[in-house]
C-alpha cells in the first residue's frame, strides 16, 4: 500500500486540490493507498478540508517540517511512503514512476518540479538549472520525496535536528542506504513564495543560509521565509 503523507500548516486554500490530485492519481495507478495529513497546529480549516477529502488527520504542534512528516509517517500503514507538500500536486505518471522505481529496488527518490501559474522571469530561468542540480546531486526537492518504509525506519526518518534542508539530509541518508533516484516525471508545486517575495528578499535569504551553513538550518530563527506568517499570493484568485 502507498501512504501519502502531507504535512500542513494553515493550508485550507490549497490542500483540497492537493488531496484531489492524490486521490485521482492513486486511483488511476490502481494501487491500494491511504492519505495522512499531519496538521501542524493550524488555526484555519486545514483539518476540516483534510477530513472532507477522506484523509486521516494527525494533530501535532511541532512547527517543524521534519518532525511533522515523521508524525504522519508513524501513523501511516503503507510499505511505500510518499511525502507531498500541501501546496504540491502529483499526477498518475509520477506516482506510477515512484512505484516502479521501488519495485526495481530503489530505496527512495524524488522528482522534477514545475511551478504553478506565472512566476517571475528569473525563476523560469533558474528552474532548469535547479532541476539539473537535483539530478546530478541526487537530492530530492522538498515538496516531493518517497521511500520504502524499510528505508525510512533504517535511516531514522527525517532528522529532527533540522528546521530546513531536511530533504537534502534525508536524501543523503537514503542514498547511503540504497539506490536513490530522481524521476524524470514532474510534480507541480506552488510558486506563491516567488510571487509574494521579491528576488532581492529571496536571494538574501538564500545567501544567509549559504553563509550560515549547517547551523543555519538547525534553528527556526532565520528561516522566516518558511516559518513566519505566510504572505498572500498576489495571484491567489488567478
């Protein structure tokens, strides 16, 4: 069985589409599946949306993505764990490719990504570079990462010492455990941060992380881009 684990914090606006895409994809692929939403202290209707879309809801209060993913995984029953961000939509092709990869011996993997809607020109220009870097480094993008339950248990799940870049740490751990693949198929993730923040703000945040190194992603402070109150998407109604 496939367990789709979706961490969510105040995602009532986008979560429904994410869960609909999961249901449609899993039914098309034809594998038994379940959906687990790990609701990390939401104050909006996230839990209600999850329940309306037939998901198992796990209530936690970590405000930390790695711990929230782990909480969802602990409740999940499947032998294949697929972690999908609440603003990311899968499709039958990427789900089928993940299932096939595991059946061929992969311990885990990731996928290429595309942004929804219109994003700034610089984002469109750097996306192919980012995609190539993910593939060459064999690191999964944070919005979609999958692994077998056996591999997840063997590496101890997502490292809860990290508040950011946890998918890179997880990718490295899974690569050490067994074959790790970056699928050619893509998922579509929200470009809202690219629309809500200026290029200057985004690059300044990335520079701070690059300079701070490992320690910079082991605390919530300095990661406001991910943990502060979310800015409205300028194209929310587009």
